[in-house]
C-alpha cells in the first residue's frame, strides 16, 4: 500500500507588496511564490532546488505560516493549515518544525544551549523541569554532542556544532515533518557530509518526513527521494531523483544539471549556458517565465503559461515541449 501524503500544497502563492510615493501606496508586488503545487508522502524526503531568489525558502516558511501566504491551500495530516487560527497553528507546530539556514542567527546568543533546546518543550508544556533537562541531555547525545555542552552559549561552538544544536531543538517536540531550509549551505564541505548523514540517521530513528530546500544539486541528490525544481516562484519539474538526474525534461533542469561538476576527469559534460539575467519577480515575463532564457523557446512560450502535467512515470513538468495541445495552439 503506497504511503499517504502527509503534506499537500495546492496553488500556493506568496506575494509581497511594493510601496512607494508620498503616501507609501502599493505600486506593485513581488511574486515570491506563484502557484506552487506538490505533495510529500509520509517518511519521504522531497528536495526543492533552484537558483537564489527563486522562492524556495519562502515556500517553506509559507507552509509553516512563518510568512502568511497570499493564496492557496496547505494541508498537513488532513488539517488545512491555511484555515487555522494563530493559536491552532501554534499547537500544530509541535508536529511541524524547521531547521534554518544560518546556524548562528537562528540561535539566541544570550541563552544557554539548554534553554534554547528546551524552549519548544516549555512553549508546548511538555514535561517537568527535570524531565526537560534530561531530554536536552539525550538530544545533545543524539546529535553527536555531549550533555555538558548544555551550559555553554552558541558562540562557543563551530558552525557544524551550532547546526547540530538547531537540529536538536527541532527534534525536541518529536515532530512528524521537518522543513530544512538550506541546512548545510553555510557549512564547510567536510562538515556538510557529517550533517547530512546525521539527518538521514535521525529520519529513520525518529520516523521523520523532510522537505529539504537547497541550491546544491549534488547535496539534494544524496539525500532526497524526489526532487522538485523551482524557477521564479514556480515549480518547473518534479520527479524521483534518478529520473530527474538521468532523464530531465525541462530545459532549465537540463541547464542546472549540466553545471554540476563531475569528479571523473575523463567524463566531460556538455555545458548549457543560459543567456540573460533572471527576470525580476516583481515583473515576471508573460507566458512561461523561463522563455527569456530558454534555448528551446517557441512563440507559444511567450504568450501562454504551460500546464503542470504528468509526462509519465510520476514525472511532472510545466513546459510547452511536452504539452499535447502546443501544436494546436501554435496553429491558432
């Protein structure tokens, strides 16, 4: 029996107003997330990749309502997160946690590690003072640190150790879903593999589901079961990792994969160089937002937004190259 989706995101949009003029009136909006749809199965790791500024982190924060979405629906374990009150969302966050990108900025420098990790337990009223203290010691050992580290402060740790503390804090309330917002991008390469291996072990140990956001395609391939590719606030392709990396469909995915370094010097990849700059999300191009940089651009791409569709074997893409009605539309 296939695993049921623990998270469903439907046509999620998050826009930010641009104000200007004497009276600071709204003169435009930044379409950070513009109609994203996907689901995550229980026990799965879904990776989200794309260039900086494509809306990956905003998508993750909008799901948790750390940023309020403009439109769309988020369903977690059968509950419509977007329809809940602030107090109901606070209670639900016991099951939905986040690991942030910067392991130093996300930890309060004035608090000890014990206070930082036990804070979620205090907020949700879990355990007595002694039980919380014991829980902190157990979590520190679980993430590869020592119980005596509980009395120290964040500045006394390395970047990798601080990220372990962030992971321990996220696990304190035994969540079901963890959104990982580029958790290894600020770390040295040697430390990245340690943190990724730790996260994989904890996934099995705590029966977690991950939404793993990153811009490094090799990192995403290592840890993910399925991978979604974002461009300018929209998903352009989604497939299991082997299919995506071996048989990409969307021209943007192909360009991203062609830039990944290959460790074997005898193998040379044909690099696909995209021309032009990424358009502004405050003024995205009409039709397919990628058409201004796409080497396979057709006339219909400039006019009509491509449909998000299944192109076989659970691989989804939004591209007119795989749209059955493209030829009919072009004739019209």
